[in-house]
């Protein structure tokens, strides 16, 4: 019985991590527009949701790799990229020039109080989530190694074909 309860708890926790919808919080874009994060549940296509910071070297490498491939990927798959900066209120004013200087064309949100980060149980950055077309978390990953973006794009292609992600 104890093994059954433990197994049930593990299944429940796994389901909770990977089947969650995005919580509802209001964040600003780098252009000052207010966005409610629950709209990420309603985009209708896969979404890369990436938590990062300007001081995080692996974060910059990951988002730069995604940016370098972005146009080619958009030719082959329908998806969105949302990068959420966790820079605090002292450094968040540097985010917009930082993003523009790198030519990142995806949406960047500011989470200076790290409320969204906490709501998504993000501990370390970079922390990347992949959402399906219904806004459900189907995969997540922390840290970055060169080539991780290729695996991420393979999963986006699977989601575009209606396939399930098995990780």
C-alpha cells in the first residue's frame, strides 16, 4: 500500500508540473505594454517560455542561439518565443537596450519582482518551458548547453504535427 501511495504521489506531482496552465499575472513588455500572462494559455500554437537575466551568460547564449535560428525555424514551424527577464527593478531599465542591441525579435516581458518566476517554480535561470497549443507545459529544462536549441526545435516540430512530447 505504501508503494502504491508513493507511486500515486509521484504521478500526481509529475502531472502537476507538466500539465499546468500558466498562472495569471500582469507583466510589462520592454515597450511598456501590460500583458496578462494567462494570455499565453490562449496563443493556439507552441510557445517557448524562457526565463533569463542580463547577468546570466548561459541565458544569453541560449536566447542568442534561438534568435540565430528564429527566422529559419519560423519558415518550418508555427510557434512563439516569450523571454521573461527576471532582472530586478534596479537593472530592468537595461533590458530593452540589451535586447535591441542583440536584435532579438521575440517578445520580452519584465518580471522585476520575480512573481511570475515564483509562480512557475523557477529556481535557476535559464529555465525554459515548452507549452503546447493549449498553453499546457509539456517540457521544461534548466541550464543551457550548445545544441540544446536543436532539441527544442525538434519538439516544436512534433507539437506542430500533433505528436506528444515524451521526456
